[in-house]
C-alpha cells in the first residue's frame, strides 16, 4: 500500500485545522493509502485540543489515518510528502495595527490585509514565519510540496519561490466565491460552468465564462442580466465591472486593496468586518452577529466567529456536546483535491492556484510573478494553464503590485528599510514620503516583536 505523510503547520487553528483534517479523512481515494497526518502548532494548548478533535473526526468518518502531533516542526517534517501551512502570530491584534495606523497617517486604504500600506507589514511578518519553515523543508523534506494558505498569498509564495528551492502552491477560496456569484447571476449550477480566471491573488478576473458541456460563451448572458439587475454586487465590484467589462471577486475586501479609488467607492471595509475591540461591543458573542460601529446590526465578525468556533471545538473534545456534521464537514478548499490529483495522476483542471507565471500563463505579466490561474494537476505536479493577456489597465495594476511584492521580498532578504519604503511609496493610496517614513518607523517599532529587524 502506498504511504504518504502530510504535515499541517498551524493546525491548532479552529477553522484551518478542522477543515483540512476533515478533507483528508473523508476522501475516498486517500482511504486507499496508508496516510499519516502530523499536526504542528507552537500553541501547545491549541495543538492538544485539535489533536483530540482529530481523534473524534477519525472515528466520525471511520478513517484509518494515523495522527501525530508536535510543537516542533523539525520533528514533524522528515519524510513529509506534503506540507500544508496557515500561520500567523496574534493575527487579529496585528491586523488592527495594519489598518488603523496607516489610516491615522492619512492613507485611505480599506482593509490592510493583502494590499495597501498595512499589508507591507503583514507581508514581513508572514515571511518571517514562512521562510524559516521552507528552509527547514529544504533540509528535512526537500521534495515535499508546500500547499500554502498563509496570507498575503502572492507575497508569501513569491518569497518561497525566490528565497528557497521548495516547490509551493498558494491556495485561496476567492475564485470559488467568484464562481458562486456567477452561478447566482446565471441561475445555473456551478458544476455546469467552466470559469477561467487570471490575474493575481485577490485581484483575479473572470476572463472566460463558458458552458462546460457545449463551450458556449456565457458572458453575453452575464452582460444582459447585469444590465437588468445588480444581483447584490457591492459598489466596488460593480464599479470594476462597469470600468473593465469583466467580473472579479465579489467583495471590496479583496480587489479594493489594489486600487487607489476603493476608499471613495467602498469606504473602510475593515470596520464592517467587526474586528477587534474598536468595532465590537464588549462582551459580544459571535452568535449575536452584532458590533457597535455605526450601529449596524447583523454583521459577521472574523474575530468573534473564530473565538466562538474554538470554544465549540473545546466543548466537543470535553464531551459537553456531540460532534455533528456542522463540525465534520469538508472545507471546500483545494489542498486535498490537489494531493489526490498528484497521487492518483488524475490530470484534473483545478479552478485556481497561485504559482510562478511559468511559460507566461498570463502573457502580459512577468514570468517570475506569482499569478492566480487554473492548472492541470497530475503525478508530475501543478501545471498552470495559459489564459492569455489581461486587459491593459488591469495588467498595469497587477504589474505595480508585482513590483511591490518583489521589493518586499527583497526588503525581507536584505533587511532593508529603504526597500520597504520604496514598496510603500508604490502603493496607490500612499501620497507622501514624509508621512510614509513616519508611519513606517512607528509600525516597525510597534510590531518589532513580530518582524525581522530592518536597518
């Protein structure tokens, strides 16, 4: 029987760990394999909780998988075939700083996660975590494939590509949400739609929308329907569609980070997510789905939902409530399908991956850029599909971001404040050298414990 080993780093996360574990255990194909899963997290309490939860999932799904857990990734990595990562330190606390500090300096960004001035520091924090993991992989499992969920996705994948010899694929749910919205507009099942996306992570575009069985171009029907109804598109998504004639991810939180006019169209999206003490009522629970900013009810909170899910998993492992389908359902992410594509040489087309722009899959972006495109996956690996050229204006926006990404990776490699400042000044919302320098110095001081030391 074939044996494979999957190492999950960041497994203590209630959302990430639960979803990936379930995906591995419910796969009928992987039940034909001697599968070893090793959970890794530096948070020993979270790791123990997820290890116990994994045992319950194993029983629930009648899986024969072997499960191990350790706080030491160097102990886990030898013999790994696949390493799946989603890592961060003090994510919510740092995200608040990424958003509010640039805003306080007058830089009107909208989210502070994957693009904009705040995301430069998110990038450095993530590289500070991810590059050492990849370096350990070089020594301990050099042939393993890294399947990364850590944001900022493009920037992390670029760092791994340029600073290590590890093969990596970045994965994001964004294109799935785009397909879901297209399905809603067309009133057609997702499985009947052949979607071709192209661009960069959080800034991908629906280049082709076709009927999967006939090959019919469905964009004319999209245009017709959007002329008659807005289909609850947010203001920025509609604005981008009207500007460029293409659909993109249906939420300003992604695309708005890369364009200078997003704040005017969408406002500070971060506030609407109910993150942190500034934007949640003291004592609020996720189930209440309320927060205090502008008195808007019925809004989700990433922070509270994450905390609530952790509490629910704790109740399950302590026997206070049963494990139900709600906590044993698949994630819908592509990590496990890609593993199966490789192990069983399925040669499947996967909706989207983030990989180097090999053979100019996007013809008018640099070949060493990280692009988000569909791919064929077989026993020889992940092969990006050529999607052609992006419209000139979209390509120009992407190229600016790619330049920022390269500067940030070099800033990390060289430990250079100067390169970090250059990256900040390329951001569309940054309009002052003086304020950018002051913001950079404050962020470097406040986040010093989480960042590489720059000089």
